[in-house]
């Protein structure tokens, strides 16, 4: 019984650690992962800025409809705060890369 309790405790501690990790690399990570993250952020920023026609820092459903089928089809899922716009973080799907 004590052994089972220790195993469950270890499993719970490990699960919390795994949830804290992410597959999104940090921009300041050295090496290839960091290089890829910085390049991906730049491509994303270019796409976001090109889609943001009125330059208000957010994407409306109309703006998205002119530029991206994927964003159009998934707009409601991506709009986490349901304000009718996609902010930078909603566009990316994470908040690890500041605009």
C-alpha cells in the first residue's frame, strides 16, 4: 500500500512537470532551435502585418477572410476571448513570442 502511494505521488509530480513544458522554442534559445523559432516568428509577423490591413494590431474576420482560408475556417476557435478579433497571441496560438 505504501509503495502504491509513493508511485502515485511520483506520477502526479511528473505529470505537473510535463504540463509545464512546451514544444514552442524560446526566441533566446541557442542553436538551431532558436534560429528556427526566430525565423518562424519573423514569418508569422510578416503574415500578421500583411493581413492587418487597417494596422490596428488585431485581425478582423473580414481581414482574415481576404488572406487565409485556414484562419477563416478556424476563426471562432482561435478567437479565445470571443471579441471578434484575433490578437497576436491568438494568431500564433501561444504567448511565448511577444510582438
